């Protein structure tokens, strides 16, 4: 017997995808094909029978996973406002909670008001940064967005199986056809009107409100987009709150309703989910399309919003990079790799960033700067903590050929923002804290929109003189006493000397002062300013000299200044944790804080030397920062800074 077989060779290659410092194994997608195999069999010398056998073979096809620049939640500042689909709400809430748990300190507002109302707030009122939707945006909504200067960008984030449910007390319905669903939610008055064997009891209907994407989807699938039949049904209750629907359905054995699968899963003990056309909703039936009521889930934003508000871009990046690890727990189903890739590419296009597959390609590269070709001066001022880092970068820039002048005044973060946002005298503002809302408003008043660039991490150093032989470690509570009410060292610990505490601290314009007050005194500066034996200075060298001059002195400043004077000072552990690259990065050292420089898109476009300087700063800072005495930003934070630069300089 001769057998001719068409053979298909399949290869599966697991891919790793970088997401916020970790990696995720992505399974290859499978495609089922029907293959005809011709079998020729000789029966006798004179008769040949040709048989055709249909077989199904599975081809495993590898889809490359796109990786976005990693997001460091600790580095993200500013709030995000979103609203829309009640179906997307629990997924967005889970992502936001994880974002906060990993260090994001801003606020994410997520209003559950229905897809239509969400698009109203996004495209008409312009009140939100992100619109959550359980249906694609309509042409009329796109036109409304255009009228206020917004171009909505679609990000597919998952798949929902719409759940048609009855009470757990219902013992007669387990499966319905699409035709029966149409009758149940329109003309049928009793269950017996649908199937004679069912009870002759009135059908009680609980459905989402007309602003809901869930309502739109059901009407589209069951009533061919004509909502009149369902809205004319008797015993009908509509609500934008899916929890209201759940309560209504579970309250009667003759009730029925529909909503997103996640809400069924949350209430599975009180409800029964119905099979549709004999198919149970599951990951397999949703993915292969055999379950008739599956639909995509989306979030929408706009390129200008993401460029003006880096926190929105970071949130969406984080959403897309982490959603498939969260979505199953919420009760929905992951989008295909192709759909997530498309969403990531849309994000990258909006951010003017090139992305590729795998963790190795997740970085952001800026255009190369040739210092020899840069002309013109740069004026900067601000944080005394950032000063030595900026000075090192400027020196390297000059050594590589830059012939202009870079002014770097060390006057404190607050005074730096005053010169940048009020006087408008500087091109770059150096800061050891994020810019305040009031300072942003001052910038806006003179036509500037500050752009944040995270450039490193400082461990605030609490130090004593090298002659001090009794203090090696303090708690945060002891620090609060040392820098406020304690008069002598013995007031803090009885075994320490009954000698007056001499305090040397940065001036109130300093970001270092702000940070210490925020961490130790919950933003109330009154206790520290009321302390006795207190000397303030914006010049950290003055503080160093004061501390090293007495065994009973103590003070704090940026780690770099301790490192410069390590022979004359002792650095204290905080809560028994020594400041180090490891303890700063993992957050176990309590007094670590981000370092920034700020500029403005118009300044960088009008003064190419400023754009070049900021570019050079971001491109080389991690090579320099360790020598200065600080710690590098995470790759994610530096990537976001580079994206901010690219957005501000689209022509480069």
C-alpha cells in the first residue's frame, strides 16, 4: 500500500516579555487547520480505489511579543482620571491597585458610568484622560472628540464573555438559543411562552442601562441593533450598576439578566450562568468563537494627553504590560497576543517610540548628541543635591567638545522653581522633589509647561561627626525627637550623653528639607523649625563643616556630600538599614528620594543647545551618577524621561 501524506512541521518557541522589571512567559498561539490526505490503495490488479480522508492538524504558530519600555511606579507622579464601562471597571480597578501597591503615589479615578457616558466625558466635556469601553467607539463619538481637539487611540485590553444568568433557585433553565433569548427579552410574557415545559410565571428582566456597552452589545447581537423590542418588554429594570442587576436576579427564581462575566464570577454561588446554543462560556469557547456572546474590552486615550501628562502614558503602558497577568483573576479572558501587540504599538506610536520583541529591546534610545556641534549657553538653577550631578554632566559635556557655557546655581529646589516658573530666567530647573501644583500654575502663567526628567535616586544621609562614638543607628521615631523636642542626646536614649544636640539642616527652600519634613514630620515643618541649637543653610558644605566640628552635632543632606566627606563624618543606619545601592533600590532604606531636572518644550525647541544638554544628561547620567555618590534611576524611570524628551522634541 502506498500512502502520500501532506506533512506540516510545527515549531513552538516560548517568548519572554519584560514587564515592570519582571518577565512573563507567553504561550504560542495555536491555529487549527483541516488538511486533506489522499490515500491510494490497490485492491486488485485491475481496480484502484482512491479515498480522501479529512484530518485536523494543529499548527503551533509563534507570535513575537512586543515589549514596551518598563514602567517604574515609584517614579510616576500626577493623577489619572478615567471613566466609562462598568464591565471594564473591575479590570481597571485591579490594575490601578497593583500600580499603587508597586509604588505609584498619585490618584487614579475610575468612574463606572457606562461606555456611552464615558465617551461623553472624554469626547464632549474633555474631563477624563482615559475612557473605558466594552464596545468600540462610534463614529459620532470620534467626531465629538475631534471637535475638542482629541483623536481617540484604541487599546484592546481583554475579552469579556457576556453572562446570561438566572437565580440559583431557578431549576428549569440551563441552556437557551439566541432565538429564545430574543423572545425572553422582548415579547414573551411568561417562561411558558418560550418553552411549554417551563413555568407559566412572568419573566422578570434585569438589564444594563442604555449607556452601557453591555446593553449595546446585547442589542447588536440579539436584536440586530434595534433596541425597541427589549425596551418595550414588560417587567424590565435597567441599571448602570451591575450589582443592582445581580441583586434583582438572585431575588427571584423567575428573574433573568445579563452583564459581564466578572460580575457572574463574583456572585457564582447565588446565580446560574446559562449555556448559549449548547456552549458554555470558557477560555476555549471565547477564544475559538463558539460561545456566541463574547466581546472585546478597550481603554481609549489621546496622544496629546499622554504627552502632556506622562503619568497617563505610564498608566496605559503599565496596563498593557500587566493586564494578561491580572485579567483571569478579575474574571475575564486575555486578548490574543496579536491584539495586545497592536495596542502596544499604538502606545509606542503615540509616544514616538520604537519598540520590539523581548526584554533586550525594551529600552528607549535618544538621537546621538555631538557636543562639538552644540552652540549657545544653558542656564540652570535649583537643588543643591542635584548640583554635583549636574556639574559632573556639564564637565563631561565640555570635555567632549561643547564650547558654550552651562550655568548651574545651587540655590535649593524651591528657589530653582521660582527662577524657572516665576522669573523665567532659567532653561533648566534642578530638583530633589517633584514640582508642586502651585509651581506648575506659576509656570503656566508665564507660558511654560514644565516637563519632568527623572535622572537618579538620592539616599538622604543622616550624619554625625567622626568623633561621635555613641550613635550608629536610629529609628524614624528617634529622628523625629532628635530634630524637634529632644534637648539632649540622653532625652532620646538614656545611655547617650546628656549633652545638647546641635542640629545642622538644609534651608527651607531646599528639596532635601521638604523631603525630610515630609517623611519624618508628615509635611509639618513647625516641629523642626522650633528646635533649639538649629542652623539652616542652602550650602551643604556649611552643614558638613558644622557637623564635623562637634561630637554632639547631627545633620542631613544628600548622600553625595557624605561621600565627599566620609573621613570626617559617620553615616547613620535608619531602622537598622544601611544606605546602599541595594537598600535604596528595594526600598528598605527609608530615606531615599528621586532626583529630577525640568525644562519646557518651547525652550528646547527655541534653544537647541538646551535640548542637546538634556538629551546628553539622560543618555550619560547612569555612567556618571555612581562616581558622584548617588544611585541610578531604574531603567523604567530613565526610559520614561527619554520618552518625555522625544515628545517635547518631535522633529529630532
